[in-house]
C-alpha cells in the first residue's frame, strides 16, 4: 500500500505540474491575445485621428480657397455675406480676410499645433487690430448660432472676454492683458 501511495503521489505531482504549466501557457496566450487586441484598437484610433486631421487640413484649405475667391470678387462674396447691408464693400472684404485669419488660428488649435494658451496669445495679438475688432463685433450674430458647448463657441467666448479685458486694461502693454488658460499638462 505504501508503494501505491508513493506512485500516486508522483503521478499526482506530475499531473499537477502539467496542469499548472497548461494554465500558465493559457494565461500567457490570453495576455498576448488581449495585448494584440489592445494594439489593434490603438492602431484604429490613430488611423481615425489621422483621417480627421487630413479632413481638417482639407477643410481649412477649402475654406481659404472659398474666402479668397470671395475677397477677390464681390459678386461671389454676396453669396456668403451676412453682415449688415450698411457696411461698405471694402470693409466686407476686410471682414472676410479677418475671418480667414481667425479661422486659421482656430484650425491650428483644432489640429493640435497650438495649445489653448498659445491660441490665446495669438488671439490677443491679432485683436489689437481695429479691423479685427470690427469684424468680431459684426459677426456676433453668426457666433450666437453656435452650439453653446462646442469648441468654437467656447473659443468665441474666450475672445469676447479677451477683448473686454483689452478694452478695460490700464496699460499699453497688451501682451500681458487677460488671463491665459492654464498650461497644458
């Protein structure tokens, strides 16, 4: 009987070892499969991000081409002109160009080439210009139609606050006016 127990013990140890090795291999295979799925999902995310950035670049290029045509040809500008009818044609052309500058900065931000703090600094600079300020005032009804929670509406509110700060500033040092957003972490 003692021999049988000894043999059974060896067989049991071998079986247990085999079961543990099989479990370890199964776990390793599962981990590799999960890692491969995670990498595939990440690859898809990156491809989608790349596709969105490509579409954004294309949209920005199209926006500029359309605005350039409208700036060059007042008859084409009439198609997109939503400004007050009392604004002279030359001023409307300036507003279209001001819009191109603003939208360019917005797209740089959306593409991740500027963070919000850098965008704020660039906006603070271009809104020193009186024509940019006139454009901003003339286009406020257009901005009022934006979805309140959208990035574009949020940036618009940031510009509104910046212009208010610039108007109320007691200094000619415009580059220090306003409270920039916190630095990206």
